[in-house]
């Protein structure tokens, strides 16, 4: 039985909320201040915490949230807030890990819905759903490359989404980071893989046409409606709908979309009958929707409805240790696509320059540069002369790490190991300086050293 803790100094509200949730079959405990809540949480496991934002105790809901996240970062915390405090509540959700906010006076159906949603995310409710500790081995994402800590966390979250059959996902990330690639992987590896995957760029469709594109229209619904047309929600029924650039749709269309997501039904333009749909909706944006909610350009209720499961794709500049892997993957990809082109390898100094560049266009920019070089260059290697000026100008001077590659070739992993050894030798085993030479963090260098069985003292002179 899921356990819920309610924290509120309003005894009447405590009693009401407790009775409502007990009738839903939950084990509900109540306390009247944050200090008592912390003591209880340290002694007992809870699956959801519901806390008022402001209480008369020495610290209120915001402080309690922070302390809870120190104890159990994955524990969903719902914040009860007054209308005047909604902006503060949105900030708690966006930046401090709160799960959702409940606006006073609390609507019973909203309370039930959000508690149910929190328990679903916690992995405790859906019938037949695997327990979080018994999730099958991670899915192999063959076309998404990365071994950095941030990418491994992304893969882990994607794997959980796939195994649990989540129906709503919000993907955020900069332009070119791979949002559409992640969306397609979630579909192709999930339980809807044999059903349609339909993608639409919300920012590329005129405002006057988007409603017809999404929901379809009946014959004669407007001047150019010569025949009935299904919208993409109907086309994607039983499958997956990818709404790219969701942040670009108008407020009016946001209201219509919210209704569809809540009721799981659509109505064609000019139609009189509602049509039930079963669609996994994956939305994506490169915009900051939290700021858009504050500015009034994006509905907060739609944001939280879409943001059931958030996935953030890190920009390439935050995972530079993945660049050698990406380069290797892309060169192999191009060698398969262009069998008549001269096979190529990349030199160590060119790779070093790529690793020092900021990549504002992310993986897409890297792929485009390598694609152009692979097709146009007549050399057998990709060197500094092949790189565009913006990469060379922005990168630091390359270091003299002269590592030879035998004619028969060598694995990428061996090249990376040689770079690590060369950098440690050059810096007399000083990890911080070696990491700077390689363009990675000290922690990332230590991870590499551990995987290769290397010790700093092995590279100190005289040792």
C-alpha cells in the first residue's frame, strides 16, 4: 500500500486531505510542521509527500523540500500553494525538484490525479508494471552515442520510460542536440513500435492550419475542405505522436491541446462527434517553458500535463568526452554511406581541436562538418587543414602529443588510453593539468584512469 505524508499547520485541511486519500486506498500519515515531518521521513519510508508552502514553523515548504531532497532525491513532493504564490511554486517545480503544485482551494480530482501520477512515476501503481528494482537490463540505443555521466543518466531514464510504457514525455535540449533521435528511439524500442510514429514541427505550420493538421476536418468544414481529412492524432492512434517545438504553439491552441491530453479524445473541425484516441505524446522544445509560463506565453497546466516525465539532453559542450566516440561513429557511418569515397581516419591534433570547440549547434553541427569533410576531402586522413576556420580559431593551441597509429589500425579505446598516458607523462602525473590538456574534467580523467588501471604515481619522474 503506497504511503503518503501530509504536512500542514491547518488541522482542518489535514483531516480533509487524509480522508480523501485514505478512501483511495493509501496509507496516510499527517504532521503539522516541517520539523516533525523531517523526523518522520528519517524513520519511515514514504512514496509521496504533500506539503503546504507556508507554515508557522521555523521553516516552511521550500525549506522542507530542500531537506527532503537531501534524504531521498527521488521522493515526489507536491506543494500546496495559494494563487498569489503560483510563480514561487513553479520555480520550486522547475529548479528545486518539486513534483507539482496544488492550488488552493484544492480540487479533489486534481489531488487524486497528481498523487496517482506521482506514484506512477515512482513505479508503484500501473497494473502489471515492473517494480523499479526489477527493471530489465538497459536498452541498447545504437544510434545515440555517449558514455559520459550525463548521457548514461539519459539512457537510464529512457530505459525506464520504455519498460514502463509511459504515455507522455517532454524532451528539452538545445537545437541540434538530438531530441528527434531520442523521440524515435523511445517509440522504436517501446511497446508501440509496431504502430505509427508521426512527427510534426509545430513551429513550421501556419497558425491557421495547425488545428486542421492536428485534429483533421470534415468535408465542407471551410472553403478548401473538399473532402474529409484525418488529423495526425488520428493517424497516430495506438502509436506515438512527436510534437516538436511545442513551445511555438499559440495560447488558444494550447488550450485545445490540453483538453485532448486530458480527455483522450479529439473532434475534427466541422465535426459533431468526439473520437477516442490512444496516443503516446512526446513533446520537445529548445525553449525554457518555465520562463514562458512566467511570461504568460505558455499555459502552466499544459506544461505540467506534458512534463509527466522530463528528459533533458545535455549540450555537446557539457559532454566533450563523448566527442571521440561521436567522431568514430560518424566516420564509420559515412564510410558505409559513401562506399566510393576514400576511407578516412582523423589525426590526433584534429581530434584535439574538435574537443576544444564549444559546438553551439551541438551534435548536428559536428555531423554536418564531418559529413562535408568526408565527402569533399581527397585525403586519407582528416587533419587541421580540413577543419573550418571557426573551429580552429575558437580552439586552444593544440599540444604536442605525438601518438602514432599503426598501418593496421587501432581501436578508438586504445587511442584514448594513449592520449591519457601521454597527457599524464607530459604533466608528471598531475591530474588537473593532464585533464586541461585533454579538455576534460579531473573527475572524467579519473574515471578513464580507473577503467585503464592507471595510477598517477606511474607517471611521476624518478618513481
